[in-house]
């Protein structure tokens, strides 16, 4: 783990979030500008935030660049930061992340049967505990496509509350991602009106108490952000997400961490497209990437305000 006071594990801040009935925003990043946007937004609202990288993002950036950028971010942050591995699919990638300073990892063995999921998750927990690193795992599966996560809608299923309690007890994880109706990516369900199963969530919470629960695939896919992209040449169709009111209700019923990726992508893209459309002779990457960064920061703030 980073030897910096601003890089912390997620365990304590998520437990506090549950007690206070708020959630911590967990934002995926793939470049320097997104890290800057996340940290700047968190600083302005003075709230802890989770910086998370997926396996495909790590392939794109490399552990060395991630360590360097997050080290600088920690120096410039006024709030605690968590560096989190999102959707680590085996022990090896989780180990690599821990060895490279990540303060939190997710082992996603939800595609395996229950006993296998427990076994691999326990292996990760045993290794992570040596370094003070927190571990998130997942029960149930979410539909949709994002980075290396791809699950057909018909293959998705909700988390079973009885299994959730047993899983937590047998693995020693710090947080549990639950499937209650969200999905990855910009198209969240066939109906265009995705709803969270708050009843399922309540049943899980009845079993696990104040244990921190995590909501993946929770981008709201705001219509104004999508419209901006399409106004300037994008073709994002059938885009819909989870409403802010559903997110808030989920937080009141045990969700302590809310994952956001798609919303940042859409905000960033809209700003870049707008800048390039209005400055056709520009070849300065700092200008259009800077515009994307500024809009991504505003989206980070917009989402954090929903969680508090």
C-alpha cells in the first residue's frame, strides 16, 4: 500500500458511510485527466473518494504510470483517497494490484459457483490482510458490457440474501457488491426504465446488518449529457441509467459505495466533441482534453452530491 496518509483502505470509510447513510463515490479512471477531475471534484466537496482502475485500464496505463499519477493526486488531495482494483477476475491480478500499492481490491468470481467464489475470495482476503488492503467481492451478476465485463441480460441474476450472509462470514471481505437491478454500460435494460429492486436490497440488509454493500453499474446516464454528445456528432442511442431517487433510496438501505464509469465517459466525450466542433483548426490536445477534464469534474461533483 502507498505510504501516504491520503491513500487509505476502503474498510473504515465504507463502515462510516453505512452508519451515516451516505455513500462513497467510486469513479473509474483511464488517464491523467480523469484522475485530476475526480480528485478536484472530491476536494471541492471535501469528501473521500475512490479512484478505481479495471483490469483493462491497467493494461492500457500500466501499474507504473498509475502509481506515479496517484502519488501526485495524493499530494494534491485534501481528502482521503482509495486506490481500488475494479473487477479483478483472479487471484493473480489482485495480487499484482496489492503488490503495486492498491489499497483496495475487488475479486469478482461471481461467475463461478458459490463454493468456488468463496474459495478464491478467501485466498485474496488472506493475502490482502497481510498488507492492510481491503477486499470487495460480488454475489449475483449484472447484465451489460463495460471494459472486460460482459454478461447477457438473460444471464444476470439477483443476489440471494442468505448466501450473502454466509459469504461474508466465510470470506472475511470488507464489502460486498450486490446485484439488485443495475447493469454495466450505457444501455441499462431492454425497457429503457431500469428500476432497482429495493425489496431485494432490504432483504439482504436484514441479513447482513450494517455491512457495507456496493452498487455496480450505477451511472445515471443523464439525458442532457447524452444530448450534448449527440449534438456534436456522437450517436449514442437507447441510453438510460439509474435514477438519482433510486440511488438515494438504495443508500438509505445499506449501499455504501456507488460505482460510476459511464457517466464520466459521456461527460468527457461531450466536452471534447463540443470543443473540437467549435475549434476546427485546433490541434492542441491540452485544450480539448482540458475541456473534457473540466466537464468530467462537474459530473463527479453531480454524482457525489447524489450520494451525500
